């Protein structure tokens, strides 16, 4: 199944009547997840720091005949997160799904010894604190609807990738948050899971691959057990699954959606 076919696999009503927040949804993987959830019947709040990209994705959602709203939000600011959650609930009448995808990727690669405070805080503030704020501000609404949270980790953290310290540390902190919150909120019927994705058709990965020769790309693909690069649609379809009733008995898990690149790292 191609990436495009996988992304269309959830067209239908598996998320009918549900309201979702997707952060960092103005581009890349966040956009793919927002569109996949809309195709599955959800009403989606497109949260992004850039209002123009958020508006663009919300307009795309309208093509599916479903309400989508664009909300400008700096996930590093609790007051803005609170406003975004309240706006979503007021618009949709509740909240069922939160996807914490936002992450500053302006600088990803740097060795541990080269990492400075500003570099580390840039990742922690956008990734860990953004996730923390949205979880806390969404809790009562998710509890009322026995909702689902999907946090985004990374194989860079799970596998200990060199020259990715601040990014990897942030993503592993998010995975730890998933496990703690899954235990604490389980009695409230709220499910919390992590996806560690490897999507190669996102803008950041396209920029990375553009610097590689065809021979280097082929060598990279051969290192993936499935023998090919994955697409954002394929990751997005897993997010839809986790948000749906089909995953009603899953919480606290890490799903490595990376073609087998980091087998067993999700334990």
C-alpha cells in the first residue's frame, strides 16, 4: 500500500462526532494528521504559531465538508494554550482528542558537548512545555468525554541518535510524560499514547534528503527493514487509529511508526 493509499484508508466515520486539537498542524506531519482526522469524520482545530499556514490547512479541511478552525498559538505560552483550548471547546462543544505535535525544529543537530542552554531550552519549551500545557489545560474536557491524547516522540530519543541531544532528550521526556499521565488519567477513561514517527515526505526531511546523493538515499532506504521511506499519511493513519474506539484498550504505549528502524525501542 502506498503512502497515499494508507492515508485514505481511514476515510469514513471512525471519528464521527469527535472534536480534535492538533498542534503544529500548519505544515508537515501535523498537517497530515489534521487532514487524516478530518477525513475520518472529526472536527479539527488547527493549532500553529503561523496563522497563515493554520488558515490554509483549515481551508483544506473545509473541502471534506467538516468544520475546521485555525487558531494561532505559541505553545510555549500557557495563556495562549488556555485560550486555544477554550476556543476549541466553545466552537465544537467539547474536546475528545489532543495531538501534541508542535516542536521547534530550527536547530536539530548538535553534539552533546556543543549544545548550549539556548539550544536545549528551545526544544524543551516548544516540545515538553507545549505538551505539558496542552495536557493540563485539556484535562477536564478530555475527562468529560473519555478522550484520547497522542504525543509525538522520536526514534532519535528512543535510539539515542548522535548529535541530537536536545531534541532526543525532549522527546524522551515527552515519552515519560505519556507513561505517567496514562497511569494517572486511566481511571478517568483518558488514553494517552506516543507515536515515534519517521516520515520522509515532510518539509524538514525533504530538506535533509535534498543534501544526499541518490546513492546515499538508496543506502539509507536499505537500512530500513521495510526497504523504503515512509510517508506522513502512513503516520497519520496510526494517529487516527489511536484516537478511535479501535484502540479503546491501549494506553501508555509507544508505537514506532518507522518501517522497523528502531525495533524494540518503544518498550
